[in-house]
């Protein structure tokens, strides 16, 4: 949400910046985009985009940088690697 700082009068987005002055960004635009995409995948059956008939997987968690973990798998994956499973 866009807010105006009562101390410095700068306008900032509290979804991307600290709510105390100065308003340093704590997430990059790239990470925010990855997180936004990751949240749309929760609870849906997925497969790797390059293996549309492959194993169905589900997002287990989303990291601070938008990378996802999958149920039953180890490691982190970029959410853009997945499509909805058929």
C-alpha cells in the first residue's frame, strides 16, 4: 500500500520498503515478481514446463526470494519453471 512518511514526507510502498525512515527496499522487483507468481501456484497440481506429461508436484513453501520448495523434493526451484498439470 502506498504511504506517506510523516517524518520525511516521501511516498513509499510498504509491501517493498521498511515502514520506518529511511525507506530502504528489502526486496528486489525480480524477487517480488517471483513471489507473486509462486503464490498463484499454491495448492495446484503442477509439472515442469519442459515435461508436460511428467510427475505432478505441489508447492510446499515459498522462500523470501520467491523460490519454491516442492512436497517430497529437496532443493528450491524458480516458479516460472512450472505449468499447471493436465
